C-alpha cells in the first residue's frame, strides 16, 4: 500500500462511524536495523491531531482504516524520540541513497503487511507523470528497498537516536558531495550525524569544496572549528584557516594543539600555488645507518600520518640533509637486514618550497612519482608533496562541475533481509561480466607468485567500459536532423553529392529553425509596427545586432551541448544561488513576455482574416503543448520546414509592393480604418 493512497482516508470506529481522517503514519527508527514498524497513525478529529496506536487498528486498506474500539484518546499528539512521521519527515523530502551516494527525492512510500504488522518497506524515487500523463519523466527506479536509504528526519531527538546510521557506510568524499548538494537544513542534519565520529568529520572537511567548507565553518563556534581542524591534515587545516575571516584566525589558531598549530603556521607562510603551500610537513624519514626492517618499523608506527606520505622513506644524515629516497615496495621486497644506504636512490627528484605548482605536477608526471620531497636551501627535507594533493590542485574547476558519472546501484543489505532489487549486483562469490571494477580471480599458488624466473610482463586485461560523465561523453560528431545525418564513423565514407547535400542540410537544419524561430507572430507584428513608424531607416541596426545574436546563441548552445544542463544551472553552479535565481527569474520574465507578444501577433493575424481570437489563441496554446508533449523533434522539424517554405512567399510579396528603397521616412499622416474586427492605420 502506498502512503499517498492512505492519507486522507476515513478512520472508522467499531460501530461503523467515521471519527476522523488519516493525516500521517508513524514509524519507529529506534535501533531499527530491519524495516521500521508502523507504530500508529496521526488522525485528524475536529481540528485536533490525535494518536491512534497500531494495536487499535483491525484493518487498514486504501478505502478506510477500521478501529477495534469506539473511543479514541483526544489528547493532542506529541512526538516521542525515535519516531518518524512519514508524511511530515519523508514524503516529498530528500533522503540519502546510500547505494548511489546521492540525495534523492521520495515521491511516495510503500507500506507492507508482514503478518506481524505493517512496516515501511520501499520508497518510490521516480518522478511521477505530469500533465495527465502527457509529459512523462524518464529514468529512476519505481520502487527501491528502504534499506538502501538513510532519512534526513529534521527532528533533533530522533536524529540523535540514529547518530551515524547507514551514512557511516559512505566514504568521506561521498559525504562531502552530499553536503555540497544539500540545502541548509539537510546539511545541518548531516553535520549532526558526523559529530558522533570526529575522525570521520575531519576527513569529510578535508574533501569539501573550499567555499562550502568556509561557509560551514563560518556558522560554527571557534571551539568547534578548532576541534575539527585539530584532526585534519595540517595542509588542509592551513587552507581552511586562511579562508576564515581575519578576525577569527588568531582565536582559532590559539585553540589548536601546539603541534598542529606549529605545522599550520608554517604552511600558512607559503604561497598556496607553490610546493610549500601544497606540501605536508609530516615526512617519513630515517637515518642512513638504519636497516630495511628499521625503516619499515618507522612507517608502521606513523599511524597519524596520511598514507600517501608513507609511500616513500627519506634517508637523512645527521644534519638533516636529504641523502636519498626509497619506496616502501622496495623495502618490503628487500632482506630485512639490508642497510638502507644500499637501497636509496641517492639522486632523487626534489623541489624547493617556491616551486610552481605546474612544475611540480609535470615533474611527478615525467618521472612517475607518487610523492616528491620539498627541501630548503640547505637540502633539508621540510615536507613532501603527494600525488593526491597535486591532482586536487591541478584539476580545472570546470571539470569539477561536470555531471557525476552514474554509479552502479548496489544492494546495501543481504538477500536474507529483503527482496533483491532488479538492478542489484550479484552476491559475493559470483561474477558479473559487466562490472567495471571486477577482475578475474588471481592465481595465488606459489608457482604463480614466484618471481625467480624472468619473463615478459603479463598483459593486463582490458578494462570494461565505464559510463562516462557528461563532459566525457558529450560530442557533436553525430548530428541527426530531418533531412540527413552526420556520423563520426561515416564522415569519410560514401562522399557522394547526395551524401554531402544531406550532411549540409543536417547541419543547417537546426540553425535554420533557430533563425526562423525569431520570425514568429510577435516578431512579424513588431517588424510591421517598426516599418510603419520608421520605414527602412533602422535596417542598419540589424548589421550590428545579428552577429551579436549569432555569437550569443552559439555560445549558449555550445554550453548546453557540452555540459548537458541549462544556462541558469550553469550560472548557479559558477556564481552561486543568488545569480542563479536572478538568471531563472530573468529567463522566466523574458520568456513570459515573449509568449505574450507571440499570442498578440497570433490575435492580430487572426483578426486580419476575420477569425475570432477566442478560437485561435486556445488552439495555438493546445498545439504548443502537443508539440512539447510529443517528444519527437524530427517530426516537428519537418513541419517547421513546411512553414519556412511558406514564409518564402514574403519575397515576391515584397517585390510586388514596389518599395521605395531610397525614401526611408516616418509617415506624417495616417488614417484609421477597420478591416473585419481589426482596426488598421493606413498611410
């Protein structure tokens, strides 16, 4: 049974009288690892919201709810800790889809009778059909298992009952993405969940977009900010403090532990776009008289350091000068008693703190480095730059704003806990040949692991193709129109005259439609009015205006083709919600006024032919909706070309009117006359 079918249904007492209507359904999330049980209903009776326990319900259907008694407790309903109201808290709200690591909308909720009682079983995250089914939205999973989701309840006491929840299954970067997509209330609840795990909270802040992190930290107290930064990597903490208001920086620094404060202050002294501003001051190093086993023990004990910084061991002399570098892999493969001096690369690639970020990235790419030491003028190691920091700093900002690649939906619960989803991956122990991250089982026999016999390197199995993000898959090589098609694979084949002509039409078709689209009813009416008032004296304006419009439309179309999203959304992501809403409002107003002028033009044209506007305007509106609802661009493209052909009649009409090209003027006198129901001005 769907919640939408139950809400508003009558609640019937034992005697058969309707006493109220269902306003909400209550489930309990307190310690609920399975499906949340329905514990009662919120019933509206005479303007009151009262509680009816599930024990009082004898029958629950889509038509009515039957009670076992004739009396109902009329005390006002008060929510208890751990209770969730499905209509208030879940329906039409966003939840965390743990499998896909994203926020999804709950359009409906499915309840199921287990025999022992009703439970919350599934969610419908697919947008329902709109406009009486004429415009249908695609995609989505109609019904997904409840255990795939984590609700954002919005009720503080209930949130505390569920601190962490299934959100703890997500990686810090995934939670950071959720925070960046969440609104203020959703983000506040996610942060409340993170407070129960300070280490995870710090990891999430390290992954956050700097602007988002600054905004969140700005709403926290100095003590709370210091508590988060104390657990973050020193380089990330330094970046976060640098983004705080200047009046807060000193106070937050003073609240940091002494060791972390020293590291942060050191890093803040470097330019953020240099190796010094990017490096970590935690370096794995040992003396040159150490052995491989001793070097590995130092790495094993450095549990507080970031794992990426432990991929290389740095050998230093008594003066702290860099002698050489050795990888952890080589240490593991060497005899434990081997002196480290025999393993060191004594001429490692190194940079100074002032090295440009681009130069650091190129060095690491050219020499296949996962980490590069940063040394001062005395060749003493002051830090290390790791590959993950370089990637994060060098990836262009517009790449970050692309649509995320679709993630495979994985069932987060065992098959014994509920029905397996149709799109879930095979259970452990089976092989899914389509899974991009699945490799065949490796041979772990001693013969396979032996490296004594030299031989050619095994050829890695080709990776299965993965679904790309919008920026990776968007291309303009395939253009299909009403009269032709251009394809990347076929562009060099069959270069006949017919093929070339169809190719030209395929490319020009959309452009012609856009061009003629401005010659609409409103446009023609405007042209006629301008011509009547100014003659041909303003034609020169078109020489300046048309190139500007062409460039502007080409830019907007290119942005849409490459990113796959609208102009307003791009502005929202690049410049923030303020300018995003301004763009939406601006586009809405302009399009609204454009539609108004279109229908004014339609009315004028109909009046010239003696047709009532009360017939033509509704007909045109229905036709417009039908065009949008059909979903077939090619069909209407052909129809538009027919109308374009008709507009060519304007050329002979112009010639037959014998225009006086050399006499652009504004009429000085006009007389009014009426044609049909339209009043006209003739000069």
